[in-house]
C-alpha cells in the first residue's frame, strides 16, 4: 500500500510539472517586498540631500491573454516605502518620517521560448505610465508642511 501511494504521488508530481497553461485569458496578482535604495534629492534652489527608505510593500494585478507563445497583458501596480532618514551635506544624519508611493499602469508583452522542458524562459517588454509621490511628514519629530 505504501509503494502504491508513493508511486501515485510521484506520478502526480511528474504530470504536474510537465503541463503548461492553456491558451486564453488569465488573471495575475502579486504581493512583494519593495526594497528601496538611497535617493539623492535636490530642491528648487539647488540644496541636496540623501534620503534612505525602509523596506515597503507592493501590490499588482494583471489581466492578460495567452496566445500560446505570446502573452499580452495590462498591469496595475502600487508600491509604498516609508522614509527613514535624511543626510544633508556637512550635517549629521537625522530621522525622517514620511513616505514614497508609486502607482503604475503598464502594457506588457511576453514571448515564451518553449524549450520542451518544465522550464520556459521568456523575453518581455512593457510600456506605461507611473505617478510617484513623495511626502515628508516630519524631520527630527518636528512636523513639516
């Protein structure tokens, strides 16, 4: 009985890895960690600063159509990171509160390169628009308008 169960499970796993998605419409959703990096900011009079962010989150939803070797999709994505600290030239680093968010709408195309194996590499391209918004709430705990 144990051998039959093991054989059945192995068969299911092998069959599951060898199948491909059926052509047609699909939906896709993602939740991600967004790791920001230090950004250089310059104001209207030329003063500069370096701003660091905390790890944030991202959400995306896509709807597409799989036409066997080509996939077309529209994607809506939202990403957010909290601001962490700011460094101004000649001054010590100070805590900073606020956030940076982006909302993007993309049109994507993917070309699947069928290798005849369970691994299917692809080449992708996209075009879209994004709105990026940065807001500083306080510096050193002092509210900023």
